[in-house]
DNA sequence: TGGATTGTTTGACAATTGTCAAAAAAATTA
DNA sequence: TAATTTTTTTGACAATTGTCAAACAATCCA
């Protein structure tokens, strides 16, 4: 299901509303390892992934990269804190693979909501969806062993396992890279 | 800062808007260990904590209670999944101490938004706030050792440490109860 | 009050996970 | 392609965390 179809399905967009909306967003293609957002800058855009793969990361006090999110096709790429409050981002968002995105700038998003009222409901729905995702992730980190977390990750993100490095996945799961390598060798 | 003051400060409520809003919510006092929401039921209300302490928990496959959130004064008590989508809750919300709550029913909340438009912005703001909270919690679970998580918890929730049991805090931090007891004895 | 229940601590030990270093493999680029 | 860089794996070992069981302490009511 692509972006248009899911708007029609989940938010009852009409064909007309879809047509009216189009001028307010655009497509962008990023090559591998290109930044969508850099730490320290104010995020002025969000995007829906059409194809490819992205991740969010920051540097911890030891200078190690900590990956906190992966963005697969169909998901919303956003730094909530930076985009919603227009403050500098603490994290980076970068492509892992070449990716095609549907991009909404902060300004266009505001105008789109005014121009096509059905969009009013989207930010809350998106925020609540992210909330439910994070809640699941919290419970996994809270209750599962390293091996169990990896097994669930494999099930949920089989594509990511092919493109992301062991180091990226390890930091996402809160496991040491050598430990994850051993877990993988036993599966 | 109480509930009224924070609406005025963060959402620019006028005295009149506050007065108009009052008929749409009410105060409730719960004794210790009283349920605010039971797993399996559809949540029909949310609340702001005036005083006291609550927690969310569910049972894992071994039948152990897993505490996933604590609600201190000033915070919003909600099961997002159940309240927003009106589906049965997977988790319980229960008081730890006797608590005083400002309660909004699902029906009243809808009417309040219609009657006093300044409320329109609240659900999104609340959802985004919860998102930022959860993001912080994820990073703590992902990057900190058991001891570090407990130290941060102590700083953030000194009140909770006094009322909650070691078992509740341990499950919240994803630590075995005996291990947390040992960590505590060394601080 | 006293008995029962619930919660906490502790010991002995086991399992899991992390650290450091080096080797092997894979990816990048000159 | 060859050289360089990055990533992954592996070994030896250490530290952290979990398990099971028992003792101890605190709380709850009858």
C-alpha cells in the first residue's frame, strides 16, 4: 500500500482531497549515507519513506554512534522534538540505502492543513501511532534478553538486517557489538 | 504549579476559558491500590494527577507484574491505545498511594473541545509530550547499565522511591529484584 | 496482639553480557 | 586490481546480572 492509498484507507481522503494536497509536498531522492537531518540544525521537514532505509543516531559520551530508530518504507521520518517545536535537533537522520521520500516542509505542512482540512487530523494520529510504537519498544528493552530482542528484531525488520551494519543493530538493541555477533552465529 | 496555572502558562487559557471548561471535568479521590483502569476494559477516562502516585502494569508470560509507567503529580494518566482508539486495554492503571485526580471522560473530552476551542490543541501537545518522554526512556534502557538506570531513576523520581516497592521499580527498570536490592545497598 | 502475608535482603552459584585485542572478511577507493 | 579502510568474527577473560533458596523485616488484618 502506497502513501495515497493509506490516506484514502485510514483517513477517508477523497480523490479530490488528494489532488488538492499534491502541490504541498514533493518527492526527494537521497543517495546512501546522505543526511536528512543533522544534529544542531532545526528540522524544517518530515517525510514518508517510499523506498529505501534510514536511521536516526546520536553520539554518546564515548563518541560511539547510538542508533535509535530505523525508518522502513511506509513510515514517517521525523524528529518530533525538533520539527514540532522548531528547536535544534539532538540527533541525526541519515539514509542507509538510497531512498525515495515524500517530503513535507514545515511551512507547507501548516498551509496544507489550512487548505485541505482533512489534514487536521493527521498530526495527532501520527503522534499517537509513534507513541504506540515507542511503547512496544520500551517493553522489549525492559523485559527481553539480548538474544530475544535480536530475534524479535529479525522478525520485525528482516530488510534492515540485510542493509544495516551489525554495529548499528547492536546499538539499537542495546547490545555490545561482539555479543551480537556471537548471538547471530548461533541462530 | 497546579493544573489551572499550567493551562494558562502553556496554552494561554484565559480566566473565562478556564471557567467554561470546569463543567467538563471533575475531581476524584482514589484510595491506595484502587484501579483507575483494568486490563480488558475500554478506557473511558483520562486524568491529571493532583496528588498521590499511580502506576501502569501488565502481567508477563510468567505471571509477573511488569510496571511500565509511574504517574506523579502534574502528569497525565492515560492508556493511549485504549482511550484514543476505544479498544480494550492491555494494561492496568492503579494507585500506589491515595491520589487525587482531575478526571475527563471520553465523552466530556469531545464536548469540551467543541465548547471551548482552545482545547483543540491539547491532545496533540499531550501526545507529543508523551513521545518525548518515551524517547528518553528508550535511550536510558538502550544505553545505561542497571546501576546507571537506577541512579537516574532516583534523581528523576525521588518520591516514587519512597512509595513504590523494590519489585515495582526493578521491573520498571528491567532489572531483577535481587540485583536491584544489591545495587541499592551499595549506594 | 499475633499470625499470616507480602516485601526485602543476602548467600552461593550460574548464566549472560561486556571488554580488549587480534584475526578474518568485506567494502571502499585510489 | 591492489591497497586501504571498515566491518565482522573470535578468543580469553572479567564484570554484570540473574536464579534459587533461605532468612529477615515490614505490613496487614482478623
